[in-house]
């Protein structure tokens, strides 16, 4: 029986002679100064996502050094390699447009190069999901290392951090509550160090979700980027990668339906980003696991928000870390978790919770009976406006607006929004519902975070802080407000959202999980026939591939050909 190739013998380039292929590979790598002893060890690939355009990954050199140290101390050979690096605010038209490309880059480089396990180093919003998607498809042993959150700053005596406070201060500036000098001053303080957003935005959400999935070493989610704790986690990650390689603990043994159920539970309990459900759906799809939105909503009714972090609460990620991080949260959630789920340590989640000890007094993670919010942060809405579902982050919404009926004020696309939102002539009132079309997966393309529609300037000047907003796009996990997102199907493919007109009545009922256009089915059909949708196309390149193959939000906005060919289960089960 032939032994499965390991180390440098894996995935030999095809020259028609395997012996020569290995001989040639060794000859070239020895040009870098490696000895035969080094080359005979387990090979651990390490993704290098450092980039001058990505300050969230600004600690990459230190992380790489620490991971390599951990690999070598455990007897492995570390080999770092570059991949695409995607930063939220430096990616046009949106980072989501490039997430799938990064996943393909990660998958194919993991497949193409010899490695017995891979360390995935990511942090900024779309990098961690892209890496987990790619690794899930590649199928080898893998472990996630989070870059870590930034530190908080101080503005005129007030503690601030990106990016909930970015939006809060920009809202004040738009409302003319602060002047140009102050907005310039606070701009220098919002991001106090390298690292990801310091609130429970998408980056922090995916860090917590990755640990809940069992894909990081224990405690891997919360240490800030510039701390010694983060560097120690990196060293431990390198050592654990060698163990994964030796045991052959492949990613499919970790990313099970039970693991995804735990991740969904944590997503709800942290008041996590709405983006988290899109990313989890895409990662699960790579394993052939379907995320059941109805099941997620059932879980939400029994899972309170326990983590007191902005935008749902008051604290920041460094506070969560000092409060014990994920171990503290998982201990509270233990009765609701699938404790049998395996982690990258080779132990179950239940075993890891026990090993973490009994905890200590803190005020960031609330006890189960004294939550920040009585239900999970996210709720799934349905109705004739969103037959495929929509999402609202109820824990960051205005309670007075969650049962609301109002007149639609419609913007056909982002350009229309930009042209009219600040006009004093805009026909809009505080009890209206703002509707933005054509910012979905295909409409934008890439489903940008434009769902956080700004409050019209004339209402902001009058002191309005929230208004109901509806779109087929996304919003940043750092954002807040009564905002209905991910309306599916999107307007650009002929979803009912395309038929909404200014003056129509829309009903939002979070209690009934409803988002409805109060127009008859016959009238909606008549409007659709009068104005047939022409789906966006492109002539060439990645945009053509994207528009031809991207799925809707309920399928993770992944490319249809990247999903696992067979469905093997669902989460929650």
C-alpha cells in the first residue's frame, strides 16, 4: 500500500518523472540555503497577507516571525507565501467583490505548493472568511490566526475606536453638531494602532466565529494586534499546525454541522455583524452544509446578546480580551452549545471550556439572566418584499422603530442616493422608510456596505438619529440603526424590491419577522412586466466571472461553481 506523500514530496510538478521532479524541487529550494535535515520535516505553509494597503494586517512581520518560531520549536519547516490581501476601505468597488477571488487564490496556492498543514493569517473583514472558504475547499489541515484588533484612542477626553465612533462622529458632522476642525481632530484618534476595528464589527465577529468553529487555538480571537498576548498566540498557532500535520487532522473534521451551529450561536450572542451570516453561509457551502435561516431565527429567539461591545453595547475588543475573551462567553453559552464539536487542538469544544477554568468577575460578558438584549443580535425577516429572506441587526436598532409602517422614499441606485440624499428638496419625513435598490451581489456589483443609508441632511439637522432603511446591500458590522439588509432576491435580478416606488407603504414588524410591501401581488406583477429587469453583465475579466456566477445573499454570495458538489447536512441540524 503506497504511503500518502508528505512534506516536499507532496504535489510534485509533472515532468513525467517523479524522481526528477523531487530532485529538481530540492535543487531549487537548496538555493535558499536549506539542508536535507530541514527539508525532511513536516512543511507548514503560512499565508502572508501583509500589504501597505492593509493597516489591519500591519503586525504581519511580527506574526510571521512568531508562527515560524512555533513551527520550528515543534519540529516543522515553516514556508510563508503571499496571497491577496483585502482591506475594507481600500478596495473598490467593495471588499466583498474580492472576497471570492482571495478564496480562490488561497485555495489554489494551498493546493499547488507542498505543505502538510497551513496557517491562515487574516484579520480585516473579508480576509478570514476568504481564507476559511479556500482552506475548506483545499481540504488539508488548517488553522486560523487572527491579526487582532487595534487599540482605542482618546478624543478630547472621550475614549474612541474604529469604526462605530467613526460613524457616530461623521453623523454629528453631517448634522452640523461639530465643525471641520473637530472632525479633523477625531480622525487622528479613531485608529490608535494597527489592527482591525476595535468594536464588534465584521473583523471582530469573524475572529470570534473562527474560534467558535474550532479553527483557532483557544483564546485566539481576542488579543489586540500589538500585544504580547497576540504574539504568543501566533507562536502557539505555529506549534499546533505541526501537530495538525502529524495527526492528519484535516479541516473537514473540524468544519462540521455541529461547529457551524456553535458559530451561529456565538454570532447571535456577541451581537455580531450581519456580514457574519453571509460569510458563514459561504464557508459552510464549501463543505456542502446549508445554513438554515429559519433555524437561525429559532436559535435567535433563545440566545440573548451577552457581550457588551459597541455597536450593541459600550465596550471595545481590548475590554473583551481582558474579561477573558471567548472562554468567558463560551462558559455562559455552554448549555446551548454542541460540546462534542472537534477543534484544531484535537480536543472537543466542551473539553476546551473545561480546561479554561471557572473564570473571574468582569462586566463585559453578561450572565445569561442579565443580557444586553433578550434575543440574538440578528433576526431573519420574510415577506413579499423579501421572499428569500432579509436580515436586521435588532440589537443595534431603535426599539421604537422595529414595529413600523411608513411611506417609501426610493433611491434607484447609489448614484441616485448620492445625488438626492442631502437635497433640501427631498420629499422625506422622519416616519418614512428609505429604500435603496441595486446594491446587491450583482447590482453594485459586490454587495457594498451602502445599506447604512445616511439620514437625509435636513432630518439630521433637525436632530433625527434613526430612520428605517431597507436595501439589498450590506452594512458594516460597526454600524447601527433600524436597517433591513440582504433583501433577497436583489433588485438587479428582478426581486420584488425592483418594483418598489416612492409613496408605496412598507410594513416592518420584527416581532412577526416581517418586511412587506403593502401593494397587491397583481400590481407588483404588472410593474415587473412594465419594467423588465436586465441583469448586469460585463465583457471580460473577473467582473464577467463574478456577474455570471455569484449567488444571492442566502447562498453566501459565493460563486456557484465553488460550492461543494453535494449537500451533506445543514446547520442548525
